[in-house]
C-alpha cells in the first residue's frame, strides 16, 4: 500500500486507487462519510461510480483504507524520526516537527478521523486504535527520555495535549500553511510537552 501522506501531499503520479483515496479524504472531510456517494467519488477522479468498485469493494473499504493507511503512515514516519535522532531531545523535536507537518498538510485526514472513525468496520477500527496506541506510546517514550521525572500517566496527558493543539489546526481555516505557522505550533507543542 502506498503512503496515504504521500499521495495526499503530491497527487502527481498517483495511481487511480490513490486518486480515489485522496478525493475521499477531501470529500469525507467536507461532507462526512454519509454525505458522499460512490458516484461522487468516481466523479471526483473522472470515472464512473461503478468503476470505483474495480479498486474498492465498497465505500466502507475506502474509509477503512484511508484511516488505517494514515495511522500506518504516521507510525512508520514517527519510528523513522526516532531511529534517526542523535539524542532524545532531537527525537522529541523531530516528532513534533513531523506531526506539525502532518497537521498542516493532512487536515482533511484529521477531520475525517474526528468525524467518521465510528463509521469504520470493527476490524478496521481495532487496527486504527492499535496503531494510534503505538504512536502515542512512541511519543510517551520519547518524552520520558527527555523528562525522566515524568510519570507515564502525566507523559500521556502531555502527549495527548500536544496532539490536541496540533490537530486543532485542521479546523482553523484555509490559511494554516503559512511559513510562520509551523514553527509557532512546534514551539507551542514542545513547550507543552517539556514544561
């Protein structure tokens, strides 16, 4: 499976399947899962509704791949950040920068997750929750290497708070990608984590 984040950010060269997922992210974010039809998904990528079924068994399968895919991409990216970091402080700062970038470029995915997680099939929902827990615990471990005095519970609260701060940008309107926004958000999130 290709990275959800890569085809959302750069649709050039995306497969038809990836184009459908990118359109689904945008349309589900705008209208909600139940406000989008298979015909609408097809139309958004220049094919008929029935042609979507060549790529996905159902609209539910599109949502499942979208949300499982973004969770897999986030975890893989975060693991790479931590593995490449020369010291704990760099790992934590790298995680914040990575998630800040995601929050600014993947706003549709965040809105879909917020609104439509409950519409996932039970197996997809379990997979998403498992990946999210692993992502959270990776952050908690990185934070506790910087702040070993923090109890695990407090570290989790701080990480959830940082996610809330960063992910809230998906609801802040279209002018969220300006140059000063990312460094400001990253500084605020690091301060919330480390203070």
